[in-house]
């Protein structure tokens, strides 16, 4: 256990340095509990918050905590299907957007694949302030590895989680499907901090999300 902790710490340092070189603000948290505390301190009680359907954000307990505090919250996955599009738009115009990331490369790029595109749009040109929460397990060597990881590790698990009968959920690998429920329509690579968006990454020395 101690060895793993040391390893995660080392990864945290490595990714922090690379992300900072690309202009992102990075805060390292040694545990999910510390990540929750760090995020809460960054979010005033009276601001509206959009959340991008991230497993990591829910795992650390941030959604529940924000509900308890009474922040106006936009979380499309909690809405009825016919209202989701409207809530996604509200996420885009909220004061703060909170999300995970599918992958972080060793040279400090954020790589994401979306089905609808609301999450990636909000990450780069939506709310002025974006908080990305990610376990060090999201670290990969290159953009190519990031895409492989997303399609062959994250998507099959997300597909199972969402109860979608996609080919990747059946075999654990991507089949470049043509399904109407396909989760991979848009791939983004944020190479540097976008000039008009304040992005803070809370890097957690633990495994979170898929
Ligand atoms: S393209 Fe289709 S099969 Fe491949 S990961 Fe995406 S949803 Fe799964």
C-alpha cells in the first residue's frame, strides 16, 4: 500500500510539472477527501455550478456536498431525458464548471472524448472558471495512448455504467461503431490553458473514475 502511495505521489509531481508548463493551475490532493476539501474551498456558496457527468466528481462526494450547501446546480444526468439538453446548455453558462478528464499526457495535455460535446465545450469556452478533478490513473504517455485508453478502457466501462449496449461494452475494446448511442463523436486535446478560461486541475494521488 505504501509503495502504491509513493508511486502515486511521484506521478502527481510529474503531471503537475507538465500541466503547469502548459499554463494550468494545479493543486495536488493526497486523497479523495482532500480533493473534496480543496474543491469546496474554491467554490463560493452563492455561485451556480455546472457538472459534466463525471464519475470522479461524484466519487469524491462533491455533488452531494454542493447540494447540501445549496449551490444552484446543473447536472443533466439527474434530469428527465427530455430536459437534458436544456440543462446541458445551463451547464455551459454557469459560473463554474466542474468535470473530470479522460486522460492527461506526460507533456501536460488534457485529452477527452464526448458523445454530445457539452462537456468538452464547457471545458474550453464556457464558464470562466473550470475545475478539473482527476486521479493520477488518468495519466498516459502520449495523445495516441490517451485515445487508446479512452476507447478501450474508459468507454467500455462507461457504456456498462450507462446501460448502453455498445460493442465496446460487450468485448472491452473499441469497434469504431456506428451506433446511434456512440459515445465517441468529438475528440479534444487541450494543449495549453485556453486564454479566456481559468482552469484549475485538482490532481488526486489515487485512482478515480475510469
Ligand atoms: S466508437 Fe463505439 S465501440 Fe468504440 S469506444 Fe466509442 S462507443 Fe465504444
